[in-house]
């Protein structure tokens, strides 16, 4: 990599040898088309909608490669299509790149804030005339554009590989949960009939007393609200091992486990204080696997779907007869969670690296040899 000298232009500082052009003269956008039929069967050509490739058609309208962005509804989601395709009328598409590298234009488009080109007060809609007026800086040769695009593409390939690993690990974990949490597969050294109990008979279940707006960004303790995200607060109302499940929002999909000091929202249920022969972490995994369907069947239809205390109290647990077996199962599943979390953190790290690379490479602050 090498640094370069810059010049002042009407879009700011750009490398001296780069050119500044309007989008209309670089990659003009065209509007997509309606499909000739609603039912698409056995198609081979991708149909690109504003939110992605949803199905396939037996015909194509546009020869690839192409770059497609959402025009209406979902805007700013950019797709690079290598082969022939059908752009739906919710999209804008480009196949005339005026001798620029299509993959480079794809990454250039991904760096845009597309919302600033939208019009209308209802459904967001792109005004391509506004986009066409936008000026961009381009490397002077298609070879340099290709180097930039290929470098960013390699990071995308790495991110895709990590995504695939994460999904595989999640599927393996789900299968393992199904086997271990039902007793279909017993671990070596364990036997005996599993216990069937009501959750309310073996745990203290209650909601918190805090409001959602009481969170403090740099608070001392975790604060559990009606979200997958965990916030912070300077108070705590419980110190110990517990499971937290929202009674509203994401019904049956959000589960938290903690061992320590924390506080929780008035519509979040804390499940804790199990007998000494119950492992809280095992119950956490059991709830993650089986509570969702029970919750959806027992929601209260108010302003929003919500859960009441009896829904938790009446949930039936089937538990190994010994604490040791529960702990062993929970340990296996926890190790799988840690492996998935490590992969997710690695993926997040490379996503940040890519973001920084795009900022440097697409502005010419860093040049590739």
C-alpha cells in the first residue's frame, strides 16, 4: 500500500490522479420491471427485489453483471449480480458502467447514505434523479478499481465463511439440545427416570419494578428489559443465579441467564431460587428449547401479545434425576454457546475491519500497489 497526494474538489479532497464525475456518467440507474406472472416455478434466473433475491424466473431481462438497489420500501440494500437476472420494479439497476469495474461500483454504492436520496412521507422511495446528480471520485484506471474491489471481496468471502460456520454450529447445537434435553441420548454414567415438575413449583417467578427509561449508559449493573440487548443501571434488586424472560416483545424468543447482581424491567420475569437438586443453567437451556411454543399458545391478546404469571408457573419441566447429569448437559451446551460467541466476535471484528478498509480504499486515502 502507498499514500498519495490530494487535490481539492467540490466533493472535498481526493487523490490528484482520481477523476470526479456524476453518477449518471458512471453508473446510471434504471427502474425495474413487473413480473409477467406471479407464480415462479423452476426458474434459473434470480429475481431481485428491494430486499434481496426472493425467487427465480425462467426468463431474464438484464444481462449481468449488474448492481441493484432497492427503489421502494427497502432502500439502500445493494446487491451484486454476477449473471443474468430480472430486476423487480421495486428496484433500480445498473449494467452500463462506462468502462468502470462493476464490483467496484457495487462497493462504492454500499458506502452511500441512500436515505438522503429518498422522497415521500410514507414508504421510502428513491429518486434516481437525485442519485444521478451525486458526484463521486474514481481511481484513474480500471485496474486499480479491480484491485480495490477484489480486496474488499476477499473480506466479504471471509465474512460469508464465518457466517456459514456460525449457522452450522447453531444447527449442531439445536440438534444436541433436542437429544440431550429430552433424554433421547443419555450421557455415559447416567441413568434413572427423569422428573416432571411445574416450573412454578420449583422456582420463584416474579417481574421487576423498573421502567425502560431508567437505564444508564455506564451503569454499574446489567439491566434486563424487553429486548435481546442488555442495558446498564446503577441499582440492583437481585444478586444470584437467574433466568430472565420478557413478558412482552419477542414472545418466546428472548432468554437471558445471569449469575450476579442485576435489575430488571416491570414486564420482565425473573425465574430463580431453584431447589439444590436443580441446575439453573440446565433449566435456562430447557426453556430456550421448549418454552417458546408454550408461550405462543398462552399469550394474552391485549394491546400487544403478552405473558402472564400463570403461563410461566404452569410450564412443565422434564429434568434429569440428578444434579450432576443436569450440570453435565448444561456444561456441554454452554461450551457450544462459547464457541458460537467466539466465532461471532471474530466475524464482528472483520466486519469492522472491512468498514475501515472501505473508508480508506474508496476515498484513496490508502492506495493499493
